[in-house]
């Protein structure tokens, strides 16, 4: 692709226009030699629409394992033998302790994540609502990811002050049936609509490296755009022994970074964060995610895998001349 053509796509977005799916496919399949320019242009879009603050969030696996769903990438599915630790819902005190530690390390958002299809009404859901209030009292944005909740539960979360509800679409609608059979993409979309109808912002993204094509990665971005999602975590598969994707081929770092950049072209005003799998898959190129269009970072550990030491991530931000967003200014998008 000629430099002028590549720059014209960026200029179109910077002036308030939109690229098409076909243009997104051209960008995501650029050769490695053109990728540095693509990243630079994506970062100009990020600077223009989002500024320099980096939203840092942390999550806690608040209920682990024994999930009846059969997502082919997931260590917590009861369909696979992965030898992870399983435990019931943690109490409010344990969740709050983890939230306070995350805040000390630079997090402005903290999310309660539970394994399983949903959470039960009654004592379990009430404990989560109490934990949400405590997280907010500690000066953090409180988020949660509780599976396929009901509309009434979404309204209760809104009343409790949840900042965002996390519900990944995981992959392209055209590929979803290849990664899960116990629920479908329509279930995910109904959940997202129900949460939005309750007045709660939705955080939704996906996982790269599940076997999808570059075209389907573009499809993910345009699906999120149509759903009005403004907070997007982008994970990269970390193969887990015992799961069907244990031997999935690892994506090259530049291929991952191209996908990140194209998400910025398609969703110029979104909060797009690099999340699970960045350490294993990007390795020494992790900073290029933040100089290639992204403005968010998941810090600390993930659900069943470890992350960077949080001090190393804060050092990376300092070296890049970027600062973590403070909780009071991290309510967008």
C-alpha cells in the first residue's frame, strides 16, 4: 500500500469520517514492513480523540471454576481437565482487600468476575452488591462480569453504582459457533442490550488467536461499533493445557499490533485496552500497543494466568511519557 493511501485512511478518521469493512481488511493485512506506519497513524487517532491518559483496570477471579459452558479457550470450563483451583464466591472483605491492593498499584477500575453461566439471586448476588458499594467507597470505579444476568439484576447493579458491565462477545459472530456450543452470539447480544437498557455502560471485546481470520477480527470491531460499545478489552489467547485450544498456534506480535491499530481506526473514540495474553504474546513489544493506538491497560493477574508485576507496567507508562487515569476521570467511555 502506498504511503499516501494509508495516510488518507487516517486523515478520513481524524476529520470525523469512518473507514469501511473493506478498508479495515486492507489495513489489517498490511505487510510487516508497513506496520510501523500503521501503528503511528493509529496513535495519532488515539491522541486526537482520547488524549494521553491510560485507563488501568484490575480484575479478580471472585468465583473460580466449575463453569457449565464449553468455551474452547477457557480453563474454568467443567468440560475440560485443566487442574485450576475452584472455589465459591469470595466474601466482600476478600474482594475489597484485592481492590485496595490494585488501587495502590495504579488501578482506577476494579472488576468482580465470576465463573459460570450466571449468578444466583439471593445471598450470592446480595454479597456482590455489597462488594460493589465497598469498592466505590474505596475510591475506585466498580465493574463486574457475572455472566448472563437478568434485566432485573442489571437494574440492581445500576442502583449499586456499577461503572461498567463486562460481557465479551469473544469473537466474530460468523465464528462464534466454532468456540462455544452451550450459548450463542445472540445470547451475548441480548445480554448487552439488556444491560444497556438498564442504563449501565458495557465493556465488551474479544480474544485474538482463536483460529479466526483477519477479516473476522475486523468483523469483531464493526460488531462492537454497531452495539455502541465504548470500552473494549482486547485479549490474546494464552493456550491452556487441557482445553481444545491448548495447541493453537501463537500469533506473531506484529499481526496482533496490526489488529489493535485497526480497532482504533474503526472505533476512534473508544477506550481500547490491551488485556490478557499480552505478556506471553507481545513480549518485548508490549509498549507498542500503547504507541499503536491503545489507551488502556489491564494490570496485575488475569483470571487463571499471571500478568506482569504491576511496578513494571507503571515503569512502562513512565518511559512512554503516559500517566494512569485517576478514578474520578476514568468514567468514560
